[in-house]
């Protein structure tokens, strides 16, 4: 999963044109993205106080353009960059992303839940599946669905 911070109106325009082209695609040759662990840095450095933003949650295997992780600004971190237009099929979720009252961004609850669900999927399906290949796909999906429901119930209790 990678993320891109977009202005809501740019994303809405992309829905009409069929692909998303951030202004940096023209000026720098790629679309800036982040991992979930990185996204708050650029958000607070570049978009502090802004409220008309969305986070595009992107599934890298669905990209039609090249994805390259690189440290272009010698910041000590390799950020994901998409070298071409972002095809809409690669966008799994669009999450509203507004700065808080203080102007600072925090991870939206929807993103935290998505990350938790992915981690649960890995724990419940992907890792055991390698060890237990004779378990049916239906049984695995049933177990995952139950695990996700338990996770959501626990989040509601703490939320």
C-alpha cells in the first residue's frame, strides 16, 4: 500500500478524465507518494492547515506506470514515486484528509482501520496459508471475515 495526497478537486477531475496526473508529473516527471509510515511528514510540511485534501490509497501491483522507491532529496528515506499517470484501477480507497484544528495532520481512522485489516489478513491468511496449503480458500476467507469482525468490534469498544 502506498499513499498520495491529492486535492479533492484534482481527484474528482481525474474521475472524469480516466487517470490522475499530479502537477509534479509534468514538473518533475513523477507523482510523489508515501508509505503510511511516511505520509505525515510531507502532509505537515507541505499542506499544513489545508482541509480539501484526500488520501489516495494505491495498490502497487495494479499500477500501469513504473513505481520507483528513491531518495531524491537526500532526506535519508526512499519514497515511492509513480513515473506516469496514475490509473484509477490502482486506487483502492479515497479517504478524506483534513488537517486538525491546530493545522496538523494525523492519520485518519479509516486509514488506521485499513492498515489493521491488512495486517490481520497477513496474520490470518497469507502467513498460515504458506504453512497449511491444504486448507480451502473458503475456510480461510471465513476465518478472516470472523477476525475482521472481531477487530472492528474491539475498535468500536475502544473508539
